[in-house]
C-alpha cells in the first residue's frame, strides 16, 4: 500500500536517530530482544512494512527494554527527552498512517461506486444504440390487393381510391418505408376473410384488412353521412379504414421492434393510430375531390373522428354477452370516448364541435390535451430510434 511521502521521510529520519542512539550508548546496558534485531533487518530489506517495525520500537520503549541507565553509563543530557519526542512522533505517524489507510479504503469504495454508476449510465445511454444496431433496414411494407368475387366493387375502390386520391394506401405505405427501418418485408393484405375483421399475424408477420370490414364501415358511414353525399360517405369510409391500418401497424411495431408497453395492447394500438394520424397525416395527405367545386382533404383529425363515430354506432348494435366484457378490446363506447378525447386533445380548435355537440363530456374534455400530449411524448420516445 502506498504511504504518504512526507510521513515516510519523517519515519526514516526518526528511526535513524533512534538506531544511532542504540548503537552508541546501549551496547551492554540495553537488552534488545532478537526479534527486534530481526525486525530491523527485515525492515531494511523490505520484508516487513513500516507499521510493523514501528510497533516493535514502541514496544521496547513502553516496556522498559530500552531502559535508560542513570549510573556509570550516564545518558547524555537531553537524550531521554529526544527519545520521548521521537516516541510521540512515531505515535503520531502511526495514527496518521492508520487514518490514511482508512481514508484510502473509503476513497477506493467511492471510486468503485462511481464506476458502477458510470457503467449503469452508459448501459442506459447505449441501450437505444444497441436496438438501432439490431434493426437494420433490410425490408419494406408492401400492399397486396387480393381479388374477390364477393366484394368486387370494393377491390378497385380500395386500390385506386376515390376520384383524385389514386393509390391512397400505396402512397401511405411509401411514406412508411421512407420513414421507418424494417428488418424484413411486411405485407399488408386486403382480401376476403369470411369475417368482419382486421388483424396483425405475429407468426406470418403480416397485416390483414378484410373487405368485410370495409363494407361494414361503408354501410355505417352511409347511415351517418348519406345526406351529405356519396363522396363524403366514401371519404369517411376511407378515413376509418386508414385509422384501422395504423391500429394494426401498432401491433406490428410492438412485435417487430419489441416495444415495451403497459396496459392492454389494443388500447395502446388505438393511441398509436391517433398519434400517427395527428402527427404525420400531413406528410401523406391526399386530396379527395367530391365535386368540381369542392375538395376534401383526408386529415388525421377526420380519420380519428370517423373511427370514433363508427365505434359509437357499433356500441348501439352490440349484444352485451360476457364475452364482450372479457374481450381484449375495450367496449366500443369506451373506444368512442377515448378516440374523441384524443382528437379533441390533439387539436381543440379543429375538433371543438365534439364538445359543442355534447359528444364528449366537459369533465373528460378538460383533460384531453394532457392525455394526448402524454401519448405523443411516449410514442416519440419509443419510435425515435427506429426512424431513418
């Protein structure tokens, strides 16, 4: 163990004086034990440390082995006082050395603690980088429109879009591929399923949107907006379907990126869809002309609201069996209020009529901006490492 340089110099000087005194005045009158002589030899050869040798010297002085005679061999004046002073000095050295050892142990303990904290911080800071390295951009989303005899009217409509919005979903997928990194290709199928549904298949790594679901959305949009016109019915159907695409995309991202989430995944997927449509719809926003004199712009706010309203209608049609309450999806009426809140919270000016018309109660509406901002912040942090 390294000792303070100044204390070591004092120790060597003190021992030099004491040893010279012993050699000069105590050849016969001092009965020096053999182990002290051995200690001196070993200390000079570096076989024992300073503290052990000092302990031996102190032992001789304190136990009278180095007895100062007042007879024939008179001790020179002042030598006794000098020995006492040196004894005190050696004691101070021992105490200082002990204190240094104690402080040195504390110092190394502190250093080790700081090292551990630094390593933990580095692990946290590089966790994102490790994930980035794992997700290399080796794949793309791509859309497949599967022909269907039973839904032949919907296949070209979904593929080509309405009026001035050709290849709406292809353009949305192009934007996704320009924005996110994928480790492998992920197909998005539009096809006949035999059931009204949309889902992400974890084993096949594919998204499926069923023509049956699109037909159901069209019928419900017609019920709500037929008085406005057929083009607006188509606009609402396309918007609600776009919402479902991002809902299923959330399931895909959670699986592909191994995202850590809390709560029911279906609720999280609803939040993700609202986040994507609000934050990024302007990047892929098509124009949908209803008439030569007017143009609809598929904005995220409208898609969220259309999806909310369709959930409200679905709630009125629901048969409340136990299976409905046990489902992983929240109740349709709950999803309606949640989506209405996200739409209002993300843009209170654009969606203010949700509250004015009494669709969203005031006591919920007053917290919607905070709710949406919390969702947006969470998804910003989750996705930032996967953007190109």
